[in-house]
C-alpha cells in the first residue's frame, strides 16, 4: 500500500492537473435607470406700467441778489414789493405760480425753484387772485390804515371837544 501511495503521490506531483470548472451565475438584469427632469420653471415677465409723463413748465428765472422787501397782503402771506412777477413769501418759502397754475417754491431768494405739489401750497396762497399783486407796493393797505387812524383821531377830537 505504501507503493500505491507513492505512485499516486508521484503522479499528482509530477503531472499537471487539469480541471475544468464551469460556474454559471444567473442574476436579473440591472434595473433600468430612468432620469426625469422637472419641467423648466415658468418664466413670467412683467413690464412696469408706462411711466406717467408730466410735462411741467420750466422753473421760473426769478431771483434776487439781496433779500427783497416784502409787503403783507394777508395774515401769513407776503408778496415781494413792486416786482414784475408775483413772488409770495409764506411758511418759510418763496412761492411762484406759473401761467398754467403750476406752483414752484424755494427757500432762498436767490432761486433754486422746485415744483411744488398742490397739496403743499398754503391754502391762503392758493386762493389769491392771480395778477392782483404784480408791482404791488402796499399803498392801498397803508392808505386804509392811515384813513382808519385819521377816523380814530377825528372821533377822539370830537369826543374831546364835546366835553368842553
């Protein structure tokens, strides 16, 4: 038996062994990959409404080198004395109304006029009759004051003479 082992061992060691192995693995096919993209975003283009075009007259060219003399025309409203244009002074501003009724205002007598919204124009100023205070000197007011003063003195004199 020993000989047989020896023969088998020498056969196994000396001769190459060939073995044919067949392995068969069956697996399901890989899953089908489906890529879906979301729909493109909805693009909404909104154009702004057309701009409201306001055609305003140019600001007045009125300006004064020095602070102009002012005459009171009613409480809270003064006008530049003897001026070619009606330039009023009220609430800390000089005011000017163009021929179409557009109001301009400026903090300075030197100019710098800006268009004023009708809601910021002083009510007393907005109701003044246009053209009435052009070249206004205030004589009428002074004359009225002088006449009232004279009436008071006459009344006083008559009352005084009547007691003697």
